[in-house]
C-alpha cells in the first residue's frame, strides 16, 4: 500500500471513531469544501440541529476546542492567511462525504451549505442561466455530484462554469482536477460512462497540448473501443481516433473508421486522413463541410467538438499548403469565425496559421507580432517577445492555480502550441527563426516528442532543426519517421516566402480588385436574397428574405430566412448568394442563452456590409428599393456673431454605426470610430467656439481633421501650407435602380475623383480632402454649380418635364429612363454619368433606316419584304424580329437582352409602325405588303441602306417611275373648263391608269367629280370602250352631260352584243340590271368593276 493510501486509511479510522458532533463537523466541512470561519459553522450546525454532547448549542467559543482537536487529528486544516478560518483536509474530504451519504445526512447538509454558501444566484441570470458566484463553488457542486452519483448536478455545474467562468475552466478543468489526478484506472472505470468520456476528453486535451504521455488515456480508450452504448460509444471511439492519428498510426485509425462500430465525427477524421495522405484538395473540401459544427458548438452542452478542433487545424494547414490567394482569404475568414469559440484548445495554433496568411498578404511585421516577435534582435540577441500580449502564451499559461499539480499545468514553451508557433515563424521570417534561442526551444520540443511518443511532432521539429542547424542527422530522422508514419513531413510542403515575395503578393492582391475571392461568381438564377432593414439610428432590424423568380419574370414577396440558417458555412453551398451576401452573413452573432443559442445581426457590421448592395428594401415598405451609401461624420464649421464655431452635424454616441434615412430611397451608413469619439469629446456637447480673429489658425486645425472626418465649412479663410485646387463644378448624374427604371440624382464632386459628394450650390464653401497623401483645399463656386446644373436639366427634356425632389428624379418607367440615356449621350462631356451600383442597362445601339438591308420579291398580289440590320459584328437583327419587337414594345427602344437596348430613330420607328399597319405576317415569319402600297414601299426602299428586289419589283418600280413622269393634258374635245383642283384630280386618275390600278374621287357633292371622270374616260377613248356603272336615277343625267361636254362620243344605256360593243362609247349600266346584263363583261380586256355602288357619282 502506498504511503498516501496508508495515510488516508489512518484518517478514515480517526473519522470513524469521532463523536457524533465532531463527525458531523468534519462531514459538514467536507461538503462545504471551502475555507470558512467558525461563526458560519455554528450557524450551519444549528440549522442541522447538531448539539454538543451536553445537548447545548455550539457557540464560537465552545466550537473552538472541537476545531483544535480535529486539526490536531489532521482531519481539518487551519487557513494560514487568516488564522481564524479553517477547511477540510484534502486527504479525507471525499471519504467524509461518502460517510455522510451512508449516515443519511448528506442531502440536509448540502441544502444548509447551499443556503449559507450559495453557489449561484437566480436573480440576474447570465444568458438564461443562474449566475455563478465563483468558480470554486461550481467545483464544489461538481464534486458533490460525483460523490453522490448525481450526474445531472455534475453536468449542470460544468455548464455554468464553462459558460460563465471560461478562463478559470480552461486553466483548471474541474473533472481533471477531481477525477484524473492522480490517474487511477479502476477509479476511472467506476465512474458513469458519460463522465468517463468527459474526463478522458479533458485529460486528452491537456496531454496533447503539453505533449504529455498518452499511455493511461489510451489504455482506458482501448477498453471502450467496442463500447455498444449508442450515446457514448461513438464519442469514445472518436477520442481514440485522435490518439491514433496524433500518434501517427493512421492505418489503425482507418481500420477503426471503417469498422462495424460508428465513430463520432467520421467525416472530419476522413478529411484529416486525406490531408496526411497528400490528397489536399479532397481534404479541404471534406474538412470545410465538417468545420461548421464549431460555429454552433457551446462550451459544454455541446462539448463534442473536440475532434473538429483538430480537423480545423488541419484544414488551415491544408489551405496554407494550397497556397493561393483564395485559400489565404478563406483561412483568414475561418480563423475569424472559429476564434469566437471560447473553448477551443487549439486556438493558438489557429492564430499561428493566421500569422502565416497575414505575412503572405504583405504584412510580415503584423504576422510577427501575432507570433510574439518582431524583426531585428534585441540587445541580448533574442527576438523581441512580449509574453503578456502573446495570444499563443496567454491562451494557456497565465493565471494558473498554484495549488494545481504541475502534471496538469500546460508547459507553453515545449508543448504543441509552441511547436506550431515555431513552424509559423519558419514560414513567416526565417531570419528571426534562425537564432540559437529558437533552435534550443525546438530541440526541447523534439526531445519531448520522441520521449513521449509523438512521432508527427518529432518529425516536424526534426525538419526545423535540420534547417536551423544544418545537421544531417535530423534529415535522416525525418526520413525514418516519414517511412514509419506513411506520410510526408508537412513543414517543407508549405512554401516559405521571402519578404520581397510577400510584398509582391500583397501588391498583386491590391491591384487585383476588391471582389471577394472566396465565392465563385454567382450566375443569375431564379433565386436571390434580399435584405429588409428598419433603422433607428444606432440600432435597427435586418430581415433577410429569399425571393423566387416566377415564370412571368417577377420576383416573389419572399420568405423569411432565419439568421441561424445563414450563420456558418452552409449558405456557401446554396449557390445563389453573392460575395456581398456572404459578407452580410458573416456579421451574424452567436449568443449563448439558457435555452439554447441565439443568432442575430451585428447591426454595425451588417450595415457596413450592405453598402452598395443592389437588393435592400425598407422593412415597412418592401417594394421601395433603398440605396445604402457609406458616409463619414460631418464636421460643420461656420461663423456666427463674430465667433468661429465647430460642431458635428450628427450626434456622436456609442460605438458602431449611425444610419441616417435620406428620403424614401436612400440611407447613409456613418461609421463612428474611436478618433471620431476623441474629437467629439474635445469639442464637447455644445461644440467649439473661438474668436473669428483666429479663424486662420482654427481652419488650419480643421484642415488636419479633414483626413479623418468630412468637413463642411462656410468660413472663407486663407490657409497657408495647404495646397488649393480648383473646384470641379461639372454636374454629375448618379443613376440608381428604381422600379423598372432609374432614380436620378444630380450632384457635384468638388475634388473630382475623391472627397465628398454635394448638392449643387449647397454645403460648405471651403472643403478639405487628402489627395496623393497630402492635404488639399478648394473653394466652391455655388452660383456656377447651380447654373451648370440648371443648364443640364434644361437640355434633358425627360428631366425638365418632371418635378424633382431635392434634385432627385425617380423615373419608374423603363421608356423614360432609356430616353434620358439617349439625351445624356447627346450631351457628351457636358455631364458625367456614374452608376454607383453598376450599369443596370444602356442604349448600346442607335438604329436608323439607312442601316437596313432590304429584300423585296413578289408573292402573288403581295410583295414579301425581308432584310436585316447589322448592329455590330456579332449582332444582326432580322426585319421580322425587328417588327415583332416593335409590336411588343410599342416604343422606340428594343430590348436586346443582358440589359442592352437599341434605340430607333423617330423616322425608323415611324416606318416600322407603318409597316405593321400596312402589312401582315407571311409564311415563314416574314412580312408581306399588298401591291397597292408599292409607292410607299418604294419610299421605304429609297431610305434603306441597300435594296435587293426581284424582276417583278423592278418592273413595279419602272411603272411607278413612268406614272410619276406622266403629265397628261385634258383632251381638247372636252367642252368644259376644269378648275385647278379638278385638273389635278384628272391627272391623278390618269397616272393611276398608267400604273394600272384604279382610284376613287371622294370629294363632296357639287365639286365636279362627274366632269373629272368624263375627262379621264375621254382621254382613254382610244384604248376601247369605257363603262359607267350608276344608279338608274342618274343615268339620264350622265347621258345629257356626255352629249354636252363630250359631243364626239355616244352613250348607250344598255349592253348590245359583243361585236358592236367596242364601237360605242361609253356604255352605261344601270345598277338594277347589271347582274342580268353582264354575261359578256369578262370578255372585255382589263375590265374591273367594283361590286358596291358609289354614292358620290
């Protein structure tokens, strides 16, 4: 029996022989498990109805003799700091509690102790949990739960301690302290299985961090390898997987993973094994999917994140190994996400990987500061190291309980975090790494890894030592370990970059654009995420909604998407989120509350990420698009009553952002920084006020402030030493989406390419900005700004014809917006046009009639018209397509797709409209025009760029030319004198007869239509018989008129036989008899008769 066990047996024997009051005192002290005064013991004994043997109550005086005797028996110990407090002897503490359980007094004593020395307060809860008074009280309750078999008490107080005292918990894990020191396999196996798993995990965590031997832990895990418990068995096997993989036994790990018993976090282990086997991209994909659990892992209630911490480390190493810019940014985002988890034992390793990524972005000094170093050596030859701010050391070393056994305390200078830091230092700056102190530190890690059977760490440290010392024995060690482990050393696989390479990489990423490299380009699909906002200045509400595009091309109202779904890595897999959407999602916070986890948006970060987002709407007006722009706090400078006054335009309070609603469709996000708060504190609540005799001096200070805040000044003062530049007065139009059209904002930008935007003629007359690294100032010309703005509006009929709200026009109709774009194109450099959210659409082509290539051919009594307009080398529009688009649009703008439009000239649009009216769609999608419209068609052909016609069209054109050349005179035998308009009517009818078509005189009654008809019949007399079809009532009138004005001709009122028909002129046919008297008409050449009688003669 060991000396410790023998001592415990003696103390237990002494306890058993105590009197009843003394035994209850010892049991009470064992349950309290704290340093307490005699007065508190007296109060507890009274509540428990424990009296002295004389049946009188204990007092502080009478209790003291009992205490002294128990201290002499080594059952209690006096507190050396106070001398008046005492506590239970640790060696007898657990046995005393077990004895209290056996005596049946334990529960009563626990209640009294909780009442006098409460562990929690139920008022003022922490995230829904009772507020824990201190860490040691939680340890007390966990210990009592273990000793009394109350698992619920154990897990409940473990949760309180981890959530509310996370630093204490990490430094002094309660279960390791209570159950695993010293390690006793039989004692461990006597614990409930769930608690065993917990103790093993926390012990394993500390051992791995310290590179301590894993023999004891592995022995217990081996016994549970085939554990059938559905709840705990897979978890114990997962812990065993960690032991195997860290020990380099990937063959055993693979066998366990593929075995019949399930393993918790199997996908994470599969990715880990893929990484070790060199399947880097495959490993990154697998690990990236499993790492999301760390976003939702609560410290204890969801403690089963331990293997995922390791998969996270190997994911980061895999990204470093891949080495691209996208992977670098992905790594930085991952560390930012994962460092929020307060219980990650490998957080310092994550920071080491982050340092490497930052160095590859060109900031080696920052990377070295993360690692606890800086460039150059101090006087003692060591790199600068500030331990109190080094996250790798603070995470595990500071503030440990001195009473904690050394075997439990992490040793930061020879453990796994230090090894990862040395590897990162090698990758970041080999000059800093190549010193004797670093080599000695790595040698210590290497020897410890070899001694305690950590072959992977031994291999990586040997690789570093080979580089640091040049000793080939380390190179041989690396080769031997690579052969033993079955995978290559990681350190040389992650490329070490020189400083000049890091600088070039940073410059390349700087000029490569601002687009988020993590997310692939998102193709426009049938889903999108929109953001509904409600602003109350420094706070607000954000509601994301998923919209679906209908078959009719309209977006749905959208369904709400919870912040929980958008948190973590899942949204990246959806496919339709834009890089900016993902930035907004990254602003979701995860808070732990009693009933679970709460997710909400960090208002400041989310609104900054929404700047420029194309799909933002008001929560109370979901149909109104909101332009989110970024602004700075404005410092207003003006003169009043002989004083120069300076104040902020906005109230500077609280951190984060202030969101200002500017009209119905715009809000400005103003980020409030620490510098802004400092300025506000100096100015005071009422602002600054100084004599105007010192305004030059005041404005000199204001000019310096312009580098951190937007200054609007109406004070005109000469500032020496600040370069003055000419103010840009040219009007600028900002075009933003609004409904189907555009919202148009008329602005000026005094500094042209930098500095604030202003309304023409409004704001400060004196403005400051920083250009090319130096301060500049400008004086605005308000009158010229307003004049040019007014001229611009006058030159744009689309704007001039509408009222504006503070120089803002909302053109909801697409046609109006396109008309404006055409007007702006005509203005050229008189206006600057900007699309803050990207060019939504544009008029890509202006199409006139002379660009049309026409083809005309006969199709029976019609002419088929086809052709095309060549807009550019890659875009040709067929005439049928143009007609179809014009018919659907109705305006002069034709949609070409991808936001592009063709603008038809007014003449071309009119011709297309005429063609739609005069023709119809023919076979094969073409267009056909009736032959009687040939004169119009010839006009169109004459305006076209090129015309190709068949022989029938050419003949038609020839007849039309002959017709136009005809200038007939009234026959001399006609005895009436025609007026000028009647002569014109005669000639028009004559030209139609030359063309070969008929016509209709449709003047009012009494204007001489009969005379004009008689004249044209007389002029055609030589061609044959003429026919007049008239009502019976006017036939006699026609006969009389013919005898009077055309005496050379003879009229017949009925048809004779065909042989004499050709010698009589004209032939009159009464309407009543024409159907019975016309059997021989078809024999007359070129005869045509309109079947409907005319009422105009």
